[in-house]
């Protein structure tokens, strides 16, 4: 089986299959595990990743996925197309997550300072620019239309762009552990956070 019994490095991301009956886990070293109806399409494990992998996004078909590194490097597997990466670009802050467009023809990368990078058919709907944050951005999710996205910060603060609605945050709550990621509901009328 192409799936390992365990990850050798910490899990840094999860992506669901289109059916919701499976998912992939990505590890910091680029290892990928597939569960349920998720199929294994390859990994970046063993490539000696200098910057760690920080996120994973699935293609709309579920027959592929992308991995993204902290330096903005993108790795495509299965039917995931490569639409560009940050390459040798010097970043102000590390990339912390990614989201795919509904068509699978592009993706967004988000950095911890709220900078947003668009590739392929991913349209730019705004970023945090020079806004001073209470906590760093730790993840993002796209709306089902692809005409908007959310960022979430470690304190659970939410930033909405384009057609992404604001449905609440944990920004003023006392958390036992920081928020580390988010996912949107299929309707785009809500989202979940996950804490460390």
C-alpha cells in the first residue's frame, strides 16, 4: 500500500475528498496519508525539504492534491496542475496555508502576515496588507464560488474577503491552545476552526 502506517513528522494539514468520505493528511516532511475513499497520488517525503510543508489542498475531482511549503513552493500530485509558486521570491513572512479554486485551475497561498498570492484562475480579492495583527494568520479557506476567502489568525480572528461572509470568531475568547487551521462548509455559509 502507498499509505504509511504512521507519519514520521507532525501533521500540518488535512484535505477532504469531494464525497466527504475520505481525507488526506500531510506531514511537515511532505509525507501524505490517504484514508477512506482518498487515493494516494504521491508525496514529497524523502526529498529533503528544507522549508517544511505547511499545507495541502485537494483538487475538485479528488484525484489529486497540492502541497505547499513555508517558502511558497508548490508540489502537484495526481490531476493537480502546477500554476506557479513563490519560487525564489523573498517573502516578508512564511506561507502558512493554501486553498484551491472550485475549478481546480488555480490556488491561493496565504502568509502569516496576511499576504495573499494568487495563481492560475485564483482571483485576488484582498489581503491584510500592512495591517498590524494581534496574532499571525495560520490558515485560509475559499468560498464555494471561488469569489472570496477567509483567513484565520492564531487567536481565532477572522478576516473575510470577496463574497466570504463573516460568521463569527473566537478573537475575544480565551483559548486553551491556539487556532491552527480552518475549513469552510460546503454551502459557504459557515466555517470551522481547529486548535492545537
